[in-house]
C-alpha cells in the first residue's frame, strides 16, 4: 500500500467501515510509515473529541457556515471525496466555539440571577420606559441574503436571530422579498453576518442595526 491509497481509506477507517484484509493492510502501512501514522492519530483524536461533545449542544450556525464553505472550496479544488484534512481545522474551531458558548451561557445566567429590577413608581415613569423601548435607530445598514432554499430561509433566519439574541424592531414583506429590521448585541455583528451564509449568498457590511433583505 502506498501513502495515497492509505489516505483514500482514512475516512472509512475513522467511520468504522474498513474491514478484513483492507483494514489489516491499512494498519500495517501505518506501522511502517511515520507520516501516515501521524495522520491516522490526528484523525482518531479529532473523532474522539467530536464524539465527546454532548448531543444536546447545538453547533453554532456561524460555524456551520464556515465548515460548509470549507467543504465546498476543497471539493472544487481537489474534486476528491476524501477531505478530512481540509476540514479538520474548521471542525476543531467548531469544538472550541461550542465550549466557549456554553461558558458564556452559564456566565450570562449567573449575571441575570444577580441583576436587580428597577420598578417604576408612577405612571409617568412607566410611560417613559415604554417610550424608550419603542424608540428605533434612524438608520439601518442593509444586508442582502439570496437564499439557496427559499422554503427554509425564513426559519433559518429566525434561528439565527434567536441564537444571537437579536431584537426584531419591525419587518415587512413585498412579494417574495422579506425585510427584517434588527438590533444586534454589541460585539456580535460580524458573527451574525457570517451565520447568514448558512442561508445563502450574503452581501453587505456587519452593523449594530441591520436591515436583512431576504430574497
């Protein structure tokens, strides 16, 4: 077995579908070739790390989009079925990102528990609070999303809005085009825009106040 044949069988080995004489020859080659053995160990470590992630933890949509783009680019470049090495870095980022989101979620929950609520003492205070809540920014930056699957696009957008705790200021529909005006939490603008790539082609710049035009 040569190294190229070994790499062609690596995904089958990781998936557990490589059997019989092919598996035995695969193992013998790994024992004789340090470079292929290193690739085998790296793939095994990635598989084990991925399997250790609890199934109830969702993969962030921004990460899904980056992973999908990495697969598409590598497939176009190599035109091969085996792309384990090309997406390993993207998968590792997903693992790390999921861990960070869990930590942030726990921290946010603790902060909410310790926060105090200011209650209005009279009707005028309540009216002022309502007025502030109803106010909207004067300008929104447009981000156009050309959906790959129009039937699923709005549902995916709602999931992204929920994931990034964006506030829907207002929305409108004109024919097949939907416009959703959003206010994003500070610091989430670029990740939100990247997550939109899971829906389709995105054009526009990230901003705190955006008008998502869904086509």
